[in-house]
C-alpha cells in the first residue's frame, strides 16, 4: 500500500522497466526523454543487485529465516556504506552533470538549429513514430474501397447542403432569421467540405483511382486487396529499418565508453542482430505479394493501366540507400499524406536536426538533474540538523549508563558523517557557512580520528618460535600423534578406576 500511494515512484519504475530499445518505448518511457527525470537511470537498483549477487549460491541452500536475516544484514550494511558516501555520490553526479552540459552545449551550437524549431521537430517525431502502423487483412482492399465510397457520399451530401444554404442566402424572399441561420451554418459546412474533399483525394490516390472511377467494381478486387496489404507491409518494413538505424545510431557515434555504457551498447547490438531475420522475412513476404500482383496483371484481373511495384533486394536491405526500391512507391500510390509531407521530415533526414534534438533533450535533463541534486543537499542538511538535535536532547535527559554509551557512539557517528559530507562537498561552501549542529571541537576531533593513522599495538609475552624452522615436520607430527594417543589411554584408565571405586 505504501508503494501504491506514491504515483511518482510507480511512474519512475515503469519508465525504467519499459525503456527498452523498441522505438515507441524509447520515445515514451526512456528516462532521458521524459520530463522531471534528470539524469536518473536506475543506477541504484543496479548497484543494489551488484552488492547482493554474491549471496545467490549461499541463499539457495540457506533456510527461510536465515535467508531473510542474511539479506537484511546485507541491505543494512549497504545502506550504511551508501549513507557515509552520499557526499561523494553527489559530487560525482555534479561532475558528470557538468561534463554532459559542456558536451551537449557544444553539440547544440554546432548543429546551428534554433531550440524552438528543435522542439517542434521533436514533437513531430514523437507523434509520427508512435502512430499505430497499418496491419494486414483479408478484406483490407474491400475496406479501403468502401471507406472511399463513404467519403464520396459524404462529400456529395455536404455539396448539396452547401448549395441549399447558398440558395437561401441569395434568395431575396427568404425570411431574415432563415438567412441568419444559414450564414451561421455556412462556415462550418465549408470547412467540413474542404476536409472531406481532401480526404477523398487522399483515399483515391491511395487506391490509384480518380473522380470518374467506378469504385463499386473494385470492392472484390484481389489486386486492390494485395496492393493495400503490400503497402501495410512496406510501411512496417520502413519503420523497422528506421528503428534499426536509430538503435545503432547511439552505438556508432559513441567514442568514450564507460563499462556500463559498453554493456548497454553490446546489448543493443545483440538485440538488433536478433531482429534482423524478422526484417528480412518481412521483405521476403513483401516480394511474394509483389509477384502475386504481377500475376494478376498478366491474367487481367487488375485495374487498367496499373503498374506492379518492384521487389526489394534483400541482400541490400540494410544499406538504407535513398535509391533502393524500398523507398520507391511505384505501383502502390503510397503518398497518402499531404504534399508537404512527401519529403522525409527533418528529424529523420537532417543530421544537424537530429544532433540538435539529442543535445536539447540532454540539456533539459541536466537542468532537472541540477535541481534534483540541490534538493538532495537540502534534504541532507535538514535530516542532519534534526538528527543532531534529537541526539543532543537525548544525551542531556538520560542518565542510564548503557543508554548513554550508545548515544555517545551515535554522537561520534554523526560527527564522522558531517566530516565525510563536508569534505566531499567542499565546492558548495555556502552550505557549510552556517552550523549544522556540531561544534568546531567536535568536527576537529572527528576529522583527526577519520584521517589520522591509528594503529593499536598489543605487547605479547616474548614467545620464541624461531626453533620451529629447524624441526622435522614428519617427526613433529608423529610425536603429536603419540602424545594424543597417550592422553586418550590415560583418560580411559582414569575413567575405569573411577567406575571401580564407585562399585566398592
């Protein structure tokens, strides 16, 4: 229930679990592309798993309660160590933040694209790449033809309504209230008619028809059905190849890699290689449909003057050459979109725009990360001041010696914590101008104890064992065996003697 009441934690976990390399997930759930996530990427979960993975073999044979105790002890130890090093963690995050900010500012300046334009392109990219892809169906051609026929009827109905309103407005004998009603309705009818006419043209263009084409003859056309399915397959094939390019883009442009990033890149490459056969099968399926379309043209079961699309060369499928048949729409009437969308969008074709979008998103995350780290520093101080105040109050009001000892140990622990945090975060001098609670003497004692060499010497009784170097090991072992046997024999005799005495 506690976790369920924290929707921000649920959102964070969902983004980490679903930020896979599949492009829609990358666009929606990836922490680097989501607002208010900063540079968080689940590193705490990875570090926790790394700290307990050595217990796997042991916990397999341990009992239930022993397993719980072991894990709790390991978690407590890890939490204690992390708490001591939280200052170093924040300092390391700030160094990473500054390096990323400098790098991405330079990359954004080199792109030469305005930030407002980049945000528009990013919004368009998310919208286009998260659209549902067309699917195949046995009746896809029939559905497309019927949809076009329905739009034609809607267009005719709107044209009749438009003519009726125009006649009312132009008729001098019409009542004033009828004219006013018609004038109010006329702009809406014009807008709807314009949109419907545009949709009709797009659907007719997709079917390869024109205004004079009798669409009812095409309802049961096998060629139209195969053409629509081929377009659906080609759309999916293009999107998967684009996705493959975006997946490999990060790996190809990376130079300096940390160990975690190297593993991520290797995982990405493996994922891409695993999906390559599926992309090839999709291309082969498209080629089979193209062959069937050619056969229908030969036997004259296709509309007049149609041209079959060309098959795709599977051996050159991953080259992504602009002149490949993959990007040609011959025979498919693929241009359903508006004329302004006929060319590839800048977020896909312009390398500067793509670089600018990446840099812009990283800079946004850097600003959020700076706010997050500032909040962490504030939380550290708030917690420490409250903890110190409670510890001092408890020491002054309690007289029990055992409890006093534990409180003084906690007092020393807090002083050590203060020293470690202060030394790790020296760059934030303003945070340490006002006292957090400990006095200067407490801080100096804790610093001296933390950084001074402390070795405890234990004086031994001067036992000389140098003679052992000259002793025969075999002889020593035999003598020890004889001594043990003699001791056992003597103990047995004493036991028998005691029994005889008890009997008497």
